[in-house]
């Protein structure tokens, strides 16, 4: 079993293996390059396409962005990420359609054992031996994750969900809920009473018509 196969099987893996380092290096270099380019440079879009598992036609990363593997992340149509996105996609990360992230969102689909000796050792040559295991993250359609939120591995976020600023999402969130806190919990359903369409000026209704359908 390869190290990447161990990740997908939910087994312990060696993140410092040459096999995994090569995958991560490609993603890290693409992110480094992406973060140096002007935000209007069309090369940015192609850089992200070159490392991600899949994308929709329309997506945008404001940057800076840091993605660990890239090929383990799958993004749907019409995706937007604000400044400072981090995706630790050791396990696979699935993001649906019409999803937006606020600044400094972190998706952390990896973890270490709690017992110190299992987590880190040192071999006879004085080299560190690191152990990790990972679980997938699933984010549904029409989700907004606000600034400084952290989503941990194993979490499923449903459709039409809003995750409040500063939340740490450790458990699944059902469809249609506003959720926030540390740990993040569903607070209440999102309803028509939450509508803000009255804030749209008459002269802007044409621009926002696709938000009102």
C-alpha cells in the first residue's frame, strides 16, 4: 500500500515520505507562485487548475493561499475564497457549488495521535519520524464560511449553511442552519425572515437579479 493509499484508507501514514513530499512540493510551489502574481494575472487561474483535483468553470482565490496537496481538493462551480485560505487536504476535501469563504478560513483534513510517542519519534540516525492520519471534509452547496473559521477533518457541512466568524467546526452541521461557536453548533434554521433584499436599491435590482431568483 502506498503512503497516499494509506491516507485514503484512514490508516497512519508518513507525511515525510518522498512519495508524499513530491505531491506536496508541486502544490506548495504553485501556491508560492500564485501568491506572487498580480490578482488580475490570468495565469493564477491556470495555476490552481493545475494542482486541484477538480474545479468548476468559475472560481477565485483572492490569495495568499496555501494548499498542502491540491490534488486531494475538489471544488464545485462558482467558488470564492477571500484572503488567507489554508487547506490541509491530506484527506480529500469536497466543496460544493456556490460556496464562499471569508478571510483566514482553514480546512484541516489531517491530524496526529494524541499520545506523544505515537505522534513523533526519532530513528537511530537522528531523524524525526512523524505520524499522521486523516479524514475527509465535505462542504455542501450554497455555504458561507465566515472569517477565521476552522473546519476539522471528518466534518460534513450541509447545504445552505452559514458558519459564523471564528467558529471551530468539529461536528456535522445539518442543511439550512446558521451555526457558530467553539465548538461550532447549529443555532437556528435560516429562514425568509433573514432576508436583506430590502437593502437593494431600485437601480441595483438588475445587477442583483440572479441573487433574487
